[in-house]
C-alpha cells in the first residue's frame, strides 16, 4: 500500500505543470526616423511611464467621447545618441478623432525589445511629449 501511495504521489508531482507567467505587450514600437520626425504628441498628456520586462507602459490622458477609437503609436528614431548609456528618442503619438469635451485616461504597453543594441546592456529612452518629456532607463 505504501508503494502504491508513493507511486501515485510521484505521478501527481510529475504531472503538475509549473505556471509560466509571460508578459505580453499591447503593441510593437515602430522604428522609422521619417515617421518620428513627422509625428506629433499634441492633444494628450503622458501621466507616467514605466518598464516591466520588455514592455514600456504609458499611462496617458486626452479628451474624447470614450477613447475607444484612439490609435496609439510609439515611434522610435533610428538615431542612437552616443553617451553612457546610449540614448534613443521616441515619440508617443495619438490619433484621436473624437470631438467631445470629456477627459479619459488610458494605459497602453509597447514591446521595446527591438530597440536593444548589441554590445549594450542598457539605454536611456527619451519619450517626447508636447506637455512633458520622460527619460527612463531600459536595462536588458
């Protein structure tokens, strides 16, 4: 009986799956200098910026009817600023055609792993906005 109990316990332990937590971001960052230079961060306010794993999470607010039609973009310049650590400029852009006076806040995340540079372990991300700018250290 003891052998059966031990065998069943062992099978139970082996069959248990370890839960793996994966971080998934809402969108990808778009890297294009032309798009970076021709976009605006007007008509929105960035409240906070943080990095969790390889996701840049931006909390922002803007006026609108309900925010359901908003299209957010994070656009990176191709230029790498030589410093220690290196830096890259980004602009957070919002396409908002909602014509209402209500104000909403929203949070969106972007996969920034494509910004990584070989032979570097970190970089400063400069996130541009018309009302305020953010600098955040991205370590990878």
